[in-house]
């Protein structure tokens, strides 16, 4: 269902002209993609446990808070996690792609922890990216594919949302905007709980970010 939602949202993005509608669709698409990654991570962890014959069930706690910085060569993420230095090297893993990273910490005080960052602003060099375990912290070093590039934000989604905020509220394409809003309402009304949660969250966040520029009540009755 979530993959179908992503496909629909991608199609809507290609049609959308209004800045605010594109912002809502972009946020909703990012939320759906994040949920897909988390579900895939949980499925992979469950398969690993089954293969290892692990009997004790541990829940995956999703991490959302982290800091980041950059140098000419690396983008650096800092994830605070109390006691992580007690974990073995094998229990703290990071999966990299050219545009994403997934941190997985296994069996820390009987719990698993995960962090996913997708749609990185620029490509990274997977082979030269690495992580370090420090006291109460995991530091992840993402090697820039193009050294010297300045990352104004961490992900392409954040860049789009920033551009939306900088541009302000669009006034053109009101008819197309209304049609897309109606489609989103139909997706919400006919969707499952995950879809409803995704769309409602994306719209709420968009409303909060737009308060400085005006009111956005078109989906207020969702």
C-alpha cells in the first residue's frame, strides 16, 4: 500500500504547480518512503533473528534526533545513544547507498535502535564512508562524492521544503491545486491507517510552516 502511495504522490508532484501543494506532496512522499525503509529494516532484523535462532523479542526503537556537520570531504552525523560504547562492533552497523544511510544498533540494554536518512542532498562514496563508536554516541562519516561541495541542508527533501518556504505562497494554478487537494482528500478517506497518518502529518507540518505566510485550511476537514 505504501509503495502504491509513493507512486501516486510522485505522479501528483509532476502535475502540481502550486508551491504549497508541491510542499505537502513532497513531505507526504518523504514520510511514506521513510516508513517503507523502516518496515524493510524491521523485516530484515526479524529474518536475521530467525536465522540466528534468537528467542528473545526486541523491539526496534526509531531514532529521530541527530546533529550533523561537514568538512570539505565528509558529511558527519552525530547520534546520541547512552551506553552504545558497550556494544560490540558487530552490533553497530550502517548500510550505505549513494543517496541514503541506515544505522542499526542491536541489543543495547535489550533494545534495538535504528536511524534512516534517505534522499541525501548529494551522492556519497559508499566505499569510503564509515562510522565510529564513541562514549554515548555513534559518529557516521559520509564521504562526499564531490569533495568541496557545500551541503546547505542534509537531504533533497529539506532543500525542497526550504525553497518552498523561501519562495512563499504561490497564487497561480488555483484550479489545478483544488483538483490535487481533492485527490489527496480521496486518498485520505479511502486509505488505510498508515496512509491517513502520513497525509495528515504532512499537511499539519505544512500548515505549521506556512503560518508566517498565511492560513492553509483547504484540508482542514480531513
